[in-house]
C-alpha cells in the first residue's frame, strides 16, 4: 500500500493499493484504526483479485459519523502480507 493522498486531508483521501499476485483472489482486508488501536472503518473485507486499486476513505466511521481530526493508521492485510501507513485528518 502506497502513501495515501492527499495527506493531510480534509474530507476524502485515496489509498493506492496493490493486491499481490500471491493473494490469487483471496481475502483482503483494508481498514482504518485510531491511535488507540480501535477499528474506525472497514473499507474492504473479502476476496479481491490481484491488481491495483484506489480505495477512498471519506473520514467517516463504520456508523457513518465524521471522525475527529487526528492521526489514523491504514492497514492492508492480504495473503502473508501486512502493510500500514499514517494518515492525518484535519477538520
């Protein structure tokens, strides 16, 4: 997973994601966590073919509420791979 852009962001950010060939259509999880390690939003959770994707996050929780300004962690988990990144939301 490459660095999200824009970063910092105000309303929406994009996470460039490459699902590795080794994943072979297996389960992919892309999620956002706060600095306390609580899951804020699940963006992808299921099978995804290998390839390049642009995943958008609108700064909202799974419940649809706008989250507070701050630093958030993006996480990509695919077959044998775990990648993370930092995102800064400014309201």
